């Protein structure tokens, strides 16, 4: 297990350099993992709901609707991450790189899980936007996605990846 403390040492050294005392080291607490996940989920949820609404409104096939929802979920997920990074005065290209590095895994996990749930819940996709079942299924899907993604983010942050990357830019 010797690789464990060289990581901590590295994180501590990195932080001394950045001078971000308020963040502490990259200790992946459940709290930081949950807030990273929630942040990502917010972006995903906006994109998903928008995609579902647009897709259903245009009368697209459920598969096309999911594809649209996933595309928008990625865009909004990255946009929310980038907003924080851009505020730190980082250039757009760099911010996009950070967002891609920080969020690709968690958004992917989230999208797979939450669309998986939508497909698995009987009649959820065909229930339509006016139906309680549709929104209940979507809320349930987000809950499951959140529960699944938190440990993923915790693991990523613990390894100095994922949101730990984005956090280096937060002032």
C-alpha cells in the first residue's frame, strides 16, 4: 500500500503551491463527493429534462429523445463545471479541458444509470410529459444516478482526478 502516501504527499505539496488552504487536501470526503455529484447532476438534470421535453414535444422516437437528452445533459454538465473554472480567470479552451477531465466519467455514469432506469421502468418513456409516472421515474432515475455516482466521484477525487482537477481552479 505504499502508493497511498505518495499520493497524499503529492496532494499536500500541490496545495501548498496553490495556497488554497480553505479546500484542505484532496481528501475525498463523502460531502465533497456528494457536492461534486450534485453539481454534475444539476447540469445533467437540466439537459435531460430539456431533452425529454423537446424530444417528446417534437414527437421524436424514445431513442432519439434519449440521445437528445444525453447530448444536452453533457453540454449542461460541462457548462456548469466550466462556469466555476472560467470564473477563476482560466481561458475557455483550458476551462473546457478541465471540465472534460472533471466530468466525463461522472456524467457518463450518470447518463447510463439514469437512462437505464428510464428504460427499465415500465412505460416511463411512453408515459409522456403530462404523466406523473414519467416525472416520478425521472426523479427516481436521478436518485439512483446520484447514489451510484457519489462513490465514483469520491474515488476520482481521492485519486486527485475528477473534481479535484476542477477544484484546483476554484477560488
